[in-house]
C-alpha cells in the first residue's frame, strides 16, 4: 500500500513524550526520505545561517510515535572522519553536521524550555493544502580544546542554543549521524535526545513537548 505524503506528515506529529518507550520506533526509510526532502528544501532558504549545511537527504533518519511524534536528522553530505573535518572542528562556528527537525518539541537548557521565538522554523504543505510548522536546528561539532568535542545546535542567535559534550557511545545504527529519543517521561513530558556520530560518538540534551 502506498503511503501518501499527507500520511507521512501526520506521522511526524506527536503527543507528549509518553512513558511507553516501546511506542517510539524508527521512521521508515521511505517516509524519512520523503519528509526530509521537503524539510531540507525549506531549510536551505534560511537567511544568514551560522553554518552552511549541504544535506544528504538519502541518509535522513529519525524516530516517531506513528501519527503522533517525530524527530528527524539529515546529515551533512559526504561526512566522514578526516583531517579536513578535524580542522573545521576548531573554527568559531564548528564543522557542519546536520539539520535536526523537531515538531512540538524544544530543547531544555538549564532546566528551562527554550522560547520558541529563539528557534528557526520551516513550513511544509501537504497535498491537501494543510500547513505544518517544524522547528529546525543547525547542528555542528566544535573542538574548543584538546579532547573536548562539543555538539552545537544553532537557532536564531549567533551563539548555539545547545552546547553538549561528546563522549563514546553507540547509537541506533544509521551513519554518519543518527538521532534517537531516550527515557521519555510521562510526568514532565521530557526526554533525552541523543545524537550519535559515526556510530561511536554521542552527545545528548533534553527535549520537551510543547503541543496541546
């Protein structure tokens, strides 16, 4: 059975991060590619980005609660470990890593939910003409000092909204960049968003549900 684009969009919507983590499942590859392509087309129009991302839609991946929740990452094209990439880690903005798309979800920093006005957003329209607004974070890796690697997530401001330390850690599988949601909490409507790079480096930060 062929899945319509509207069904793909609807599968990206979600209710509060629920206690039943088993409901969180990978977004099917075909759906991730279709949705990622639409979102990247709009994200590429962002004015004055802190970093430039040339996205590789074919490697888009994410998780969702079908028809209720979704988070999608689309990596930088041709991302691989190299001396060239390592040199970019030391630049002021860091090396371009990925787009991270969130719907009804915002980062939590210092125990507080980020004001949605500080986030960039894109809008996509389904085949029935309904519009859907999705937040987008620009992800980068920065190395401020030896043996200190950081995940930067940029919103509207020049400084990153998220500054999370990388450590060794395995992810859900897709490379070069994968996203997953861990430890969803029913009472706080929060969960841990984990970004894994090259299948062995992982940085995490808290995300909170903002929908009704």
